[in-house]
C-alpha cells in the first residue's frame, strides 16, 4: 500500500498548496457575499447603478462606436476609388496629393473608430459575451490576429470564391476581418504578403510578383469589404442592445420576474467582470508582454513587435482610452457629474478608503500613460522606464480591483481571472 499512498498523499498536498496560491479559475466571492447567492446585503440603490451605467455610459459608448464604424465604408471607398484610378507612371502631382489626402482621411477614420472601440472593450457584456465573444471578435479579434489570413482573403475576395464556394466575409473567421484587419490593410506599407512560404498556400503564389500598384488596389478593395462587414457588426451590436427586448433592458430590469438575472447584484457582477479587461488584456497583453515580463517572441526582453497596434502605431492611444473609460465606469460618468457609480457603492459599504485608493491609482495610471512619448515601439527602446512605470501604475489599480473592490462589494471574480505573477 505504501508505494500507492505516498504519491496520492503528495498529490493531495500539492493540490492543497495550489488552491491557496493565486486565483482559482472558478469565481470566488467577497467577504460581504450573502449566503453565496451572489446578492449583497446593502441599502445601496443597485438599480440606480445599473440604470445609470447602462443609459449614460455603456449605451452612448456603443452608439458612438456604431456611428464611427458606419462611416468607415464610404470614407475608405473614396480613397480606394482614387487608388484604383491612380497611375504612378503619369507622375501627376495633383493626383498624388489627392490620393494621399484621401488615404489620410481613411486612416484618421480608422483611428477614431479604434478609440471608440477601445472604450467599448471595457464593456464586454451581453451580446459581446455570447457565443464565446463571437461578435466582439468579429469587430476586433486582437490579440488573436493573423495578417497572413488577411493576405489570403484579399485574393479570395478578388477572385470571388473560396475553393469554389462564393466568397462571403461574414462566413470567414474573425482573424480575417475587423479593426485589426483594417489596420493592416490601411497602414502597412510593405506590399509583400506576411505569410511564411509554407503558410501562404497556392492562393498567394503570384502575389509578390504583381506590381506594387496592383497589390495596393487589391488590398484597398478588400478594405472596403472589411469596413462594410465591420459596419454590419456594429449595427448588430446596436440591434441586440437597444429596444424593448434589447440587453440594456435586461440589465436595467435585473431581479424582476423572468429576467435572466435573478438579482441585481448578478447584473452588476457582469459589468464588474468587464472591468477586468484592465487586468489581462491591458496590463498583461498590452504592457507586460511587450516589456518582456512574460515570454514573448523576443524571449524575456523588451519586444517592440509585440505591441498591440504595430502598423498604425496606435498602442499608447489605446492604453489611454482603456484607462479613461475604466475611470468613467468606476465613477458612473465624468468626475464632474453626480451620477451613481461604483464609487458610491463603495461609500455605502463603508469602503471609502478603497474608493480613494482606486481613484488615486487611476489618476497615477493616467499620468503615467500620458507621459509616454511617440509610439510604444520607440518607447520600449528609448524609454523603457516610462513603459514599466505605466505597467506598475496599472497593476496597482488591478490589484485593488481583484481584492478590496471585489471583497467590499461582495462581488465575484471573473472565472477566467488569473493571478498576478509579474
């Protein structure tokens, strides 16, 4: 028996030790959690919080993004029409200036849409959670992006079919569309395909031998298709969010008979889960990984090619937008408003010290991000200390988020929340 019991005893001991380290992949509740039913004992008006966050923070954010997304197809098409008509051999300065101006307009339109989406990234609830975040990933699949897949679909779209089946971008994987695909198509100046020779496949056999202008036109035409699909996805989000049967009503009516949320606390918990974008995606993927705090393609050192927005060099703007909207959700609006937010909930739970600590942490994170100069690629090379400080300040906020914030409000950690080892 001894040879059998000893490994079992060791396994049990290891399991017990592991259960006390870091965070479990299962949800865990705060200290005020009421009978483990995801409902908090409080006099705080939780419905007021849900209504304010839904009507005055989340809904305007989604609608702003939809407006930006729906203007993209026409702006990009205007540029692509000029690209298609342009003849480099003519050396027409006026035509070149008009082309460059139209390209700048389309790139600026992408930047505006991206900022708007970076606000929405802190609001992944309801329709953006459904089907393993399928709609979210159709809009923006980063960090699971693939420029090689985009290269292939440029030609599939050009040919009008995929292995004999009519091309339909809505049937294509999320890595071939969305804001990340548009960034590559609009900002990448290298017209060669990005695939390895093996991954390229037959579809890209003659791509690199085409003239540069023909490749620009093909990519531009596909960019219009991607923008149109993005506009469709944005409208799908609005359709599922607004209206009498929309998800905004589900959140606001939480706890009522027939609602998917049996308590208001459960609905609040879904919104608080969305705040944890600050922990994994922002802190870990956007900062720690490029810094080399986690393994990356450079090993364990600063790696400029690991940043979020390689082609548009828009990473710092994205980080700032994430922190800005985290603060807005926390406060329930702007710092000047008296709207109901998580800060008020903390006050009601005698946790004003936690509120003040988080507000100071958010202010420090904003200041650190604002101190970053140029783009994140150059900052990693020339001013790594400032990037490291931004990570440190963001981490101070997320440490509060996953400990005191969750505990004082009797909320649960997201099931996918991971411990901090950096």
